[in-house]
């Protein structure tokens, strides 16, 4: 079986676990090289103003790194799932040429055979600008 | 939604010979049903349970539950096994264009129900106030070429 490079592009940490966890799990378990790219670090993922921003970013990144371990571990104890951080700001992801070039760079780095992306024609329930 | 458009445009701009397959999740116009095993479903709960900061957002969870129930009900009609559904983008002329799945009536309904609109104040204060900006470069937890 050919070992595929798979790129999953998601707006926030936890979207992978909410939207396509079993597909990612089965790909990882089948030995494919899966990279999960998070567009933002969910800097606005709380109602508490004291946590918004860098503080929330640190927490959400730590949670995502912990969640990556659920999909399986390599012999050295690191997650089989590779995480990539695209670096946009939650709720303020621009549809601009520099932003597009960032995604093109990601695809050029990973060189995937298969990409999972969000369907832009589906109304977002919470974050239309991410 | 914006990241969905960026992904679509980035793949669309690649030469046809280098273009990877693009499968869209969270689509209501799916054409792929990937069968999942019930025993793998626990990964969803284990993985989502780690995101403890999000467990109190009851409204979002309810919406996700409603969407999951809708998906589950529909996919049970068309398939006999639990599946995760995707839309594979067909790169043939006229087929790659995405149009909204909603008609005019549905748009009015969604607007009235404030579906797809963030709660008031969710993205305040501004990123500048919080000292946030787009990071200078992509970051990988593990090298991509290993």
C-alpha cells in the first residue's frame, strides 16, 4: 500500500475531533503521514476577556498537542499526527493574497496527495470570518 | 469559511498535474461516504474531551449535536453504516465552482435565526489591542520531510 501524505486544514484546535476524527484516526493507524494544520490558535475561544489573546492561545495549543496523542504515538512517545500552525488570528482570517500564499506555502512544504478542507459553501455556525 | 476558500483557491491554482485530491468536510453536498467503525468513534470523545476550555460553550455544543444528529439521520437513510461524509471536488470545467447550498428562502431564514453569525462581542477587543498579529512563518511541531 502506498504511504500517502495527507493534509488536514482546520480553522481551530478541536475542529478535527469534532468534524472528522475517525477518518483521521484510520489514516494515522493505516500508517499514512498525516499533518493537521491549524489556521488559528482559537485566541478568542472564551467569553472571559482576561483569557482572550496570548493566554488562550497557549492553552489551546497545549490542548491540541494533548489531543494529537489520542490518534496514536510513535515509538519515541511523540504523536504520529504532525501539527502545523498556520498562524492566523481567530475571527480575523483575511481572504487576501498574503494569506493565500501562506496556504500555498503549506501545501508546497507538505506536498500532500490528499487534502481535507472545509466546504466554504456551508454556513459556519460560529466563525464565518475564520 | 475563509480558510475553506483559501484552501480551495490554493489547490485550484496548482497545475492540474500537481493538484492533490481535495475532500471537503462539513459539507451538505457530499459525494463520499467513508465508513467508520464504532470502536473508532471513541477517538472523537477522547480527543474532544481533551479540549477542556471548550466544554462550557453549551450553545456551540448544542449546535454541533444538532448537526451531528442531522447528518446521522440522513446518512442512515442513504447508507447502512455510520460514515463521515465528504465532498470530493471535481476539477472539471463548471464543476469546481461552489455555490451556496441555500436558496433565497433559506438565506432569509438563516439571517433571521442569526445562524452563522458570531455572538456579540466574541471577537472583541480587537487583535491590535490584544497584541495579536499573523505569525511571521508557518510552524511545524515535527519536520515535514522526515
